[in-house]
C-alpha cells in the first residue's frame, strides 16, 4: 500500500530549493556526496520530524514538531538530506547532512511501502537515547504537524539504533514505548557498602 506522505509547508520546500540553488550553501555543506553529485538533485519525500521529549507512565507522550526533513535525490537514490526549522519569520532552511540515517530512512520507507495498511510516514527523534525512528502514523488524514503517537502506530528504529534495540524492525508504539521508558529511567542509587 503506498504511503501517504504529507505535504510539507511551501516555505520549507522553497527554502530547501533556494539552498540547493546556492553554490555557497552547497559548497560549505559538510556533505561531500552533495558537492560531487553527478546530475541534478531534487528534494523528495518531505517528512515531518517530531521529537519525543519524555515518556509518561501511561506509555504515551506528546510529541512536538521540530522541522521537516527532505531526502535529496540524485537519480534514483538519496545522497543527502536537508532539514528545515520553524523560525519567528516562518520555515527556513537549517542544514544539509549525510550519513547512515539517510540510507536507513530510505530503506525503511521502501520496506514500509510493502505493508498492506496505509500509513503516514514521519520521523520521531528520541534525543535522550540518540535514537531516530520512522514513525508510521495510522491516521493518514493528519496534516503531519499534528497528531499524537497512537498505541497502534508503528515505529521502525533507524540504523544506527541504540544498543539492545534492533534497527529496521517494526514495533507497535505500545510495545516499544515501555522498552524506551525502561531505558530512560535512571537506575536507583544504591547505598554505600557498610
């Protein structure tokens, strides 16, 4: 079933296109693959990036929209990504980057397209664990900026995943959140030996 990719805000897309058209922005980016791309590059697959700041005892947590990420394609593959952020003046280009999360995101999206259920793809960052997941949101009518992490939503940890969490394995949010809660809960302090 095809994924229902939400449309990015037009100013976010325009800011990425302007950055791609700027020799200075591309040349100064720490993305050798973008600087050496053979052929035209284009931003594709805009994904809202949500941040999970905390996990509640009930296992659900509010997320907040942190930006939009575009995979930058050259030919048939992603060579980099571009992030945008919300500023007081609206959506603005933040930075280009490359690395394992670009290929991992592309792989997870291809795999998600083979599901029988329709999903809206998003990215979910868990900063305390240095973890990024593909969030397959079940409500395809949400605009991408809104919506809560539902227990039946799927989370696919991207590589590199934190130790003990398998990358590219689908988890229901209701199943993965308790694991993350356990990982984020500090161990009790033990008394000094007597």
